[in-house]
C-alpha cells in the first residue's frame, strides 16, 4: 500500500448530482427546482419570517406595554445573604468592590440591599441603594449604610 493507491472504502463516497448540464444528463431543464415560483429562481431567499403570504405572526399579535429606557436595574442583596457573607468571610465593612470580589455582583451592576431575613452582625455597608427596612435593621444593630 502506498499513497498513490489509497482509495475511500467502497460505497462510502457518493458522486455529486450535477444539475443543469443539459437534457442529456436527465437533470437539465428545471434542474430539480420544479416550475416557476420564488424558489425556482437563482439567488432566491425567502424572508426569515415569511409565512407564504399569510399575515405574519409579528403583525397578527398586538403591541403590549413599553420598555422604560430610564429604568435602573439593581442586583438585590437581602439581609440573610448579607449575614451569610459576614459569617463566611468575617468582614464587617462591605463596599461595592468587596461585594464584586465576593461574587455578589459584577463590576457594572448596581447593588441594592433589601430587608428579607435577619441580621445579627454589625455591618458597615457602602452600596448604591437600600430599602427602609434594611437600613433600619442594619442601623438598629449599630451598623451604617452609606449610599454611593
């Protein structure tokens, strides 16, 4: 066996169907495309959501609501999760870079502290926003909440 006599296994390679090469080939004329219509033409592509002339889905459904471009999305941090972070790391002063390093949020996120759960540690927080209940719970234990 040499490189010159290497051949694919028998039956593993099919010959390509050569269409549009004259009537003698048996595949001339319409070249397996049928008669007329959009898909018989060269370069024909249907639109992504074309539904055969029927009113398309995006026009049948009504428009609903709106998207407020001024909305500020916050990553929420509840008191019980805050307590877990303090227990795990032992840190009582938590600011945005520290919370990012702990995996609570990403660099570009805004963090808001909410009042679900209980807190037993005295924590000094520096975050973007805090609810009234969270602020009261933290300050009741002698901690501080500073908004950045």
